């Protein structure tokens, strides 16, 4: 009987440790995502970028406000591809604005 009790207790402890490890991992990843999201939100949206630099909005598309180049590329803001994009000038490497995408298209 006491062998069964100690077996149950040792199982409970190992489950508790597993739970704590998973919880701290989850908390750490969530914190990192939140930090990245805040950093990403510091960049203007395309509308805000147009407001700040009206000359960059042309009939042929958006241009870089620093060098006037129309070659703007986007890249994922984080390595984990969590929907945050950042748009940079291909010529002078200036970060211009942010946008978001969703992997689940509804339209
Ligand atoms: Zn540029």
C-alpha cells in the first residue's frame, strides 16, 4: 500500500515539474512575442507613413522618403513569422512602415 502511495506521489511531482517547465516556456515565448509586437507597433502604418511624407505617395506607388526609390521590399519582423511585416527601402535600407498579414484568408 505504501509503495502505491509513494508511486502516486512521485508521479504527481514529475507532472508538476513538467507543468512548471511548460508554463515557464509558454510565459517566456509570450513575453518575447509581446516585446516584438510593441517594437513593431512603433513603426508607422502605411497610412501614417503617407501622412508624414505626402510626397512619397505617387501615382505609381509608394516611394522612399529619403532617397525617392520605389523599390520597397518587405520582410518578416520576427523569425517566427507571426504576421508582422516591415517594409524597407531596397536602395538605402531605411525602414519605412509596417503592415500585418493573416495566414488565414477570409476573403
Ligand atoms: Zn531609400
